[in-house]
C-alpha cells in the first residue's frame, strides 16, 4: 500500500471529523423537540461560545498534529511520558491560574514529582 503524505492525511482527518460531526447533528435533530434544540443551537452560536469552540478546535487539532510529528521523530518511550506528564502539568496549571482552584502543597509536590520523573525518562 502506498503511504499518503502528511498534508493529505491532515485533510482526510479533518474531512472525516466534519462528516462525523454533521452525521451526529442530523441524528440529534431527528429526535423530538426540534424547537428546543434549535434554541440551544442559537445560544451556542453567540460570539462568546463560538470563540470558545473555535479556540478549542484549534488547540485540539494543533495538539493532534504535534503528536503526529512527535510520533514520527521520537521513540515512543520518550513521547508517551512527555505527552502524559504534559497533560497532568498543563491541566494543573490551568486549573490553578485560570480557574482559580486551590491546589494543596501535597498536590503541588505530586505535580513536581511527576514532572521530574517525566524529565528523567530522557536519561
């Protein structure tokens, strides 16, 4: 089988995602209560929710693209710990600084330990 280029894969992935999303929307609207569902869609189409959805979509697809690039250039024994550890660290930082959650000293030590352990995978 012939390998496809990175650009073609990205296009096919995006097209498939859009097709599945459209299919799910059709399935949801086939059920009863279409007026209520349209009202919810109208709320979601306001600028603030739309900006959030576009931002989330861009970040998700960028992350997936970077994971593909890492998979092509790094051994899995390096990529997987950094990916997993990075999610833990990033979600803790977002929780603490953006959502103003209280993170205990024990939780910060756990995050620090996970970060140090992740870096030690390089050696």
